C-alpha cells in the first residue's frame, strides 16, 4: 500500500512539475526597449512585434522606451525589467557601451538579451539583429545623393546622436564610398547631429543652409532627421535647390516625396524588424536556436536569417521609395 501511495505521489509530483513548465512556456514575457517613445519608426517595430506574438502564441510583449533618446533612460527601464524578471529583452540601444553593464547583469539573472536596429557591444548581448548590412546602407546613401546632384557639389550629413552606433557605422561607410573616383567633384562639408529630436534636427538643417550657401545635398540617415530636414527645406524655399535623401518612414515622407522636396529615400520595413527581433528573442528563450555564428534562424514569414561574425544577423536590404511607390507604402507605415 505504501509503495502504491509513493507511486501515486511521484506521478502527482511529475504532473505538477510538468504543469509548471508548460505554464512558464505559455507565459513568456519579452520586453521591446526602444530608443524613445513617440517615434513612428519604433511604433511600427511594436506593430511587428505584436504580429510575432500573435503568430507564436503564449507571449506577453512589453513595449517601453524613455521619453528622450538617452542611455540613462534605457538603463532605468532595463533595471526595472530585471526586477520584474522578464524572460527576454530586445533593445535598440542609445549607446553601444553604456548599456553593457546593465545588460550583462540582466543576462547573469538568466534574461535573454538581444539588440536590434542599433547595437550593444557583443559582451552586452547574445545577438544583434541588423536591419541591413552597414556597408550597403552607407554606400547606398551616397549613391542616391550623388545621382540627385549629378555627382557635383557640397553635401552634408544630418545624423541622429553622435553616440548612436548604427548611425556612426553608416557614416564611416559613406566616407569610404566618397573616396571612389566617381565622387571626385563632391565634397562632404559637415556632419551634424539632431539627437533624433525633430526641433533640434530642424535647427541643425537651417544652420547648414546658413553655414554652407553652396550646399547641394543632405543625407539624413534617421527617420526623425529626414522629416525635419524636409520641412526645413520647404520653409526655407529651397525645394529643388538642395536635394535630400536618407532613411525615412513612408507615412511621414509621403508629402515631401510627392512635392519634390525629397525625390527618393530608403528604409527597411520596421514592421519586419520588430517581428524578427521578437521572433528571435523567443527562439533563444525557448532554446530552439543558439546564439552562435553560423546558426540559421527560421524566422516565420521572414524566412532564414543567418548569424554572422560577432553574432550579428542581417535581416535584409533597404528598399528605395519614390513617387512610384510612396503612396502604397505610406498606408502601411
């Protein structure tokens, strides 16, 4: 009788433990931490994350970010998420190095940490998901502005923050591209920073008009910056006099592309980016895939995404928008 009771108790214990495991698996909590709230690009990332949640099931997606794009604001948020014992954090970093200590602490607590869009140094995350290859992005921006100004004249770059790792890497590749013989009649005269704030980016653009009266083109590889620069070009009466390209949201840039302020620009799909970041974070949490070079993730509708050197995975190539397709995509994001 005692043996029978012991057997029943053992079965009950196994059942309870199995139920706990399934309960945990059905309640995976993933936090998407973005550079700042109120940024349409990251709102679209959130939309993509929710799509992944619906597809995978059993996930609670927490969407957070500071009111202004600072590392300090993100550190406070991550500290709170550690206290909440979330299962995973996918973060677009405001600083490549400043977030490493807090993210290492999160990983020490068993939390899966990846970066996407703007990276954290390798020791502070498991995987970084790049929306596109840095070299391709940087070089393509120069090629677009060169075509718009017929490969002649002064150009400037209006970036986000001087600490944003993705922006800085793209700019380095822009400078490399400008060394090619095709651009010998072009000159990069300034790199300025609007800190991904609309009002500051607008003022920086106006400052470029004043400081460089012969300026022919501006590259703004930031969704906030390119929209603010387009407004500045309009307000200053410089449509057709100063060409503009960069990385922008179709919904925000539609009017400027249709009226010729910005003839063409590029961007990856932030919905796809948020979808992929959430999907990969979940796969790492559940152990379906490992965080190691050469691993090929099966990311739902995005297909295969391979992990490369320094555990960086590239989602895809940026897409060019112009008058032929801007209205279609403006309805999406």
